[in-house]
């Protein structure tokens, strides 16, 4: 079951990965926040997670819960953060998607695509170099 927040949907941690994949397809997204029963975010599931950590390991997505793939609390940004804070967080942690939180509740997601629409070519190149750099 997915629940809707102002700018994002999340899926219950008890829901199965096949349901997460269906929601991603319907929403045309590659990542879906995972939430506790009280609506607090506890992780993120990506389409790549489903393929690499479930299907490729011979597990059944219809029998594997989202909670089984969630590992730790994801990085996030406050709803009042400015663009430089968003870029810094994404670059520092080499992440392509960043949940937006307000009062400990998910209110949106910022993706690399969102960022690219608001940066100069130079800023996009710098961002890509930082996010995609190998550790």
C-alpha cells in the first residue's frame, strides 16, 4: 500500500517488492521512499535494488518485503533548504535522489533530473563529477 504526501508517495515497509515495482511503474519513477506505519520514512527502495538485491539473488519479489532491502535511514534535506544545501548533500553522499522532509515527514523527493533543470551547464558538469565519482 502506498500513501501520498504533498510531493511524494511512499510504500509501507511491510509491502512486497513486486508492489513497489508496480508503484514505480505507475508513477514513472526509479525510487520509492519506504515508510513505517506512522508515515515516517525508514528507507528508500530503488528499481536497481529490486533487480540486484532480490531478483538477481534468486529471491521472489512477491515474497520479499520492502523492509528486507531497506538499510538504515537515508540522507534527506529539510523543506527549507536552499539549492546549495541540496547540491552539497547529494554530492557529499554521492546520491541521485534526496527525500525532502518537513517536521520529520516526507513531503517530496528531489532527483538529479530536477536538479539538472535548474543549473547551468557548468554546474551540471560539476554535480555529475561529484555524484558519479568513484570512491
